[in-house]
């Protein structure tokens, strides 16, 4: 029982971490540079920003994968690792429950 409780706690922590990682990965993937945003018409991204992401009709400041590849790769790998941890640990929890 104690083993499963610890595993469930770790699953909850992993699930909580997945939400901001998902947001980060998606934001990197859809970020537009100011030049790209000008082609789409208003609203425009300020030239001082590296990139922006459209959200509810306005842009928020973000970064491009080409300028921050290691940050993107780290976030992507962390997302995949935590997702796989949740899936695999759920299988392990099912086996623990069947054994008891």
C-alpha cells in the first residue's frame, strides 16, 4: 500500500508539471517573429520582441526555437519523460493492485 501511495503522489506531481511544459512546448512551436506577424496583418508584434504567440486576439512575448534550441529541447524531453512516467506508472499501479 505504501509503495502505491508514493507512486500516486509522484503521478500527481508529474501531472501538475505537464501543464506548464505543454504550454511551453506549444508556445515555442507556434511563435511568430515580428516579420511573420506583419505578413498576417494587425495586430503586430513590437520589433523589440524576439517572437510572439497569438492568444485571444493579442500577442504575448515569447521565443523562437532557432534562438533557444536547448530550452525547447529540454522542455520537450521533460514533457515526454513525464508523460511516459505517468503511463508506465499507471500500468505498474494496476499490477500492484492485482497482486494484492
